[in-house]
C-alpha cells in the first residue's frame, strides 16, 4: 500500500505535469493569482501584447489599464 507521503509526491508530480501541458504558469497558480488560459501565455511568448491584454481582461474582468500594466510587467519578467 502506498504511503501518504508517496501519494502526495505522486499527485504533486501529476499537477506539475498538467500545468506544463496546459501552459499554466505555476507561480501564478500557486500564488492564488488568476487562472489564465494557455492562449494568454502563447500570446505573451509571441510578443502579441494587445492580444494578451484582451485575453487577460476576458479571464479576469480587469480594467484596460490594470490589464495593460499587468501584461507588460509579466512580459518584462519573462512571465
């Protein structure tokens, strides 16, 4: 029978694998930040800032200024 520690470690690996597969930034996911769809991160990677801002606003309900500032900050940090 699997120990509790082994089971937790296995589940943590599965979550990390899913985050990578879905393109979810683990830092945001673990910080309680908003869930952002993979399309957001693809737009950031392609330097499509306007598209990333649009997706961010749709996902979070943020204002244009808040979304712009957040997306530009994430782009500078390499998200």
